[in-house]
């Protein structure tokens, strides 16, 4: 029997790419990063998530790209919905339908956009209208980087777990070229990779010491609209993060990753300003200015192993979309 009180809320959220990385968590509850981070939310890739609380459901149901989510992924989803139920007094179970228009669990920040979309859709469907910071806090407990995808433009996540916008999407002349090197899921998730790095890497302490300084320099460069300084900091942050992970045996790169990095360096040698950043996956994201985006994309498309290049730009905040059938 259908629930006459059932209300569907649909949200669109975009992934974000960390320019100043975080890698590692503080001990204890809350999913708090060990170091601060700063990211850019990307237009051109999106997650669309619908949430319906329905009295007729005996348990929460999750569909991602048409496939039921089970295991650890479902546990994190249940956890977020339980936090929303505790906050709102909502007792019904939820039907969650989510779709990504880009590869999932592959190092393209699908968990960031996914949990950001879920946090906003679930709170609204439960009748709670929270500000962005509060929604980001709910999202962070399931995926730390999801807190940044609540915000548009450039956002930061500090070591107390608070997320906020640092600058609007038009702060700096920027295009991000996403070099997709595989459509497969990565072999080790970000949380597992962080934990292994913290336990085993002889360079993890050095990373935790260096990362806040890189973040501070990158933040200053962004606010000063200094593209080359910001790009150099972003590349330094990514290489330092991956260096600490590699020393623990955590390797996300593939052959195309290395080839794309080499092409980025070659472009700089030829006075085309391009800088690379890489999240916990094999895909290379290349930071360029608008005037250089087309030629850089053409060159990166020819790199062996690069399947395609997505041209993206700074994007907007997570947002509620109208639904057919009376939803919000």
C-alpha cells in the first residue's frame, strides 16, 4: 500500500577535485581529516539522487545506476539515513535512487557527489531545512570529501570537520581536463588506502607535516588569483600524497597516469601552463586556463591509455531539483 505522506526529493550534486589534498583521518569518531584540504567543485559531471521516505518500506533500499547497493556501500548509506532520522524524528525507511553520469568508484570523486546529494535530499525529504554547513557535516560522516561538494566553486574542509566555501566559481580562470584512463572500479578504496598509508608508510608523518603548508600556500594563491602558483601547489600536493601512499604499497597509478603526467610536464616546457592533480585513482586531472583548454585537451587525448578527456569548469553547489508528481 502506498504511503500518502511519501514525498520525493531529487538533488543534483557535482564531484569535487581536491587541489590541496587530505589523506588520512584523525583517530576517533566523526570521520575528521588529519590535514586541511581545498577543492574545486566541477560542472560537467554530476550525481542525481532521489530520496523517498515511505511507510510501506520495511528497510532502506538503494539503487545506484540501476543496481542494488549492498555491503560496505550500503552500510555507509544506512548510516547517513539513520543520522537524518535521528535529527528529524522521521521513522520511515527510504527508497534511494541515484545515478552518476561518470565512472563510479574509480577515482573521480563519485562518493563526494553521491553522499552530498544524499545528505541534501534526505534532510529535505525528512522535512528538515538545514543550512549548507549542517548538511555538509552530515555528508562528511559518510565521506569526508562529500562535505566540500555541498558548496559551489572552491571549498575547504578543516581539521575540525567544518566545510565552507572559500571562493566563488569565477574566482580564477580555470578549466579542469579530466583524463579518464579506465572505466573499472579501483582495487582499493580511499579509506582503506588512507588507513594502510597511516599504518605502514615511513613518509606519512612527513605528509601530515607538509600538507597544511601546501594548503595554506594554495589557498593564498587562489585568493590572489595566481594561476601558476596555485597549479604548482596542487601538483605538489598530489605527488606528496601519492608518494606517502606508494611507500606503504598503495599504488593507484597505471601506465596512462604516468604518460599523462609526462605530457603535462612537456606542455609546461613548451610554455603552455598546465598542472596535474590525481585523487585516489588512476585518472589525471589537468589544470589549465581557458585559452589553453582546447589545445591541451587535444594533446591529452592522444596520450596512450587515455580513453577520453572531459573538459570541466568550476561548478555550482548541490541543489534541489523539481520532480514530477508533487515532490519538492
